[in-house]
C-alpha cells in the first residue's frame, strides 16, 4: 500500500499519531499474522473453499489496498482473475521444468517476486486445440 498521511491527531494501535504524519501499513506482517491466519506461511488455497470461508478470509486480505484509496480495479480483478485462471487450467496441460516441485521462496523486492523464476511449459488440451483452430480459421 502507498503511504498515507494522518488527516488529524489520532491513536493507532495505542500510539498517538499527530496530524500530517506519514503512516505506513505493513501488509506483509498482517498477511502473516498467526493470530489471524491458520499456518500463515504455507500455501493452502483450500482455506478459501466455500462461501463462508471466502467471506471470512476476504475481510483479512488487502491485496488491493483499503479504505477510500482502494484500487479502482478491485471489482474487475475479482471477477476476471478466476475466469482467466479457470480457462488456463481447463484449456492447457501444464508441466513444471523442475519435475513437479515449485519453489515458493520469496525474493527481495517491493512486489515479493519469486526467488527462483517459475519455468513451465504448456500445450493445449485436445478439445481446446480444436476450438483454437476453429477460431483462427474464422479470423
């Protein structure tokens, strides 16, 4: 999240914050807080399965910011990312270049890049190949 200025004197987490102070939100720490998340450092997408779980965890995630300055693309991203990811999984066969194991170690940087780049190959599934061929033929 981008830095914010406090618009008036306030108290944040028990600390007095004077007006016009730069306030930084540590999303990295929030996303890995064991009092908020079960096993916060492991990759467990199944924790979001089901509407109740999704509602519970979405209130704790802030990948697009928070408050008045939330990313204007939040609604579009929430709708499109699942569709694109589902289409890629459905239409392509994926293989990892490292024999199936993916290194999830984080590298240095603002956007938390992977320490080792993910190298994969994909090939269209048979049904998707026919659709892609028909689409290219009609263009």
